[in-house]
């Protein structure tokens, strides 16, 4: 099969979200896009946290992409501050609540559609994504065994 269009997948999953990013009761959910015969299927892992995704979840062998839906905080990035000394977004004075759809697939490519409270359209982040969620998805994706499919 051809590579999955991760941008389209992230935007599709974001469009399904009908909540409000300011709702703090949103539990993270993990889904897998799995190749079955000549079609793609959606598997729901259910509610997870970034630690279980990073350390415990093993993607199914025929997994083509993982989708993690989360709520959290966003803050402006200061390019003059090193990653390891950057404050958590939840502690930043200019923080805002967000709902994010983070997708990993193909050769470990990550895309995030981030819906910020008060904004109409999601922000699309491609290329290098930072934070606990992308790091957890990278660790999980590394455990995938496509040859077992």
C-alpha cells in the first residue's frame, strides 16, 4: 500500500472532535489505522496516558498509523531557550488550552492538528513535533513489527 496521507488523517480526526478545548475532562484516546485485506480499519485502544503509550502499548502488526487525541496546554516557543530548559506549556504565562490530534505513520513521520480554545481552524504542525505526546508516540511506533503482518 501507498504511504498514508497523515495530514489528511489528522485533519479528518480533528474535524470529528465536537468538544471544547477548555474542557479539562477530556481523556486521551489512542486509535490505530490497520491494514485488513485490501482496506484500512480503525482500531480503538481507548483511554490511555502518554506513559502507557510510551512504555506499554504495542501497535498491531498491520498498523499503518497511530492517532492520539489529547487535551492539554500550548504556549509560544522561545527559540532562544534550549529544549531541556524550556518551561512546560502549562506553566507559561501565555498558555492556552488545546485539543490535539497527533498522528504517526509511514517512516515515523508525525503530524499534529492542534485546535486552540477560541480559534476556529486548527493549526497544522508538520515536521519536528516536540513534547511528551510526540515522544510517547515515537517510542510506541518503534515497537511496531510490520513484518509480522
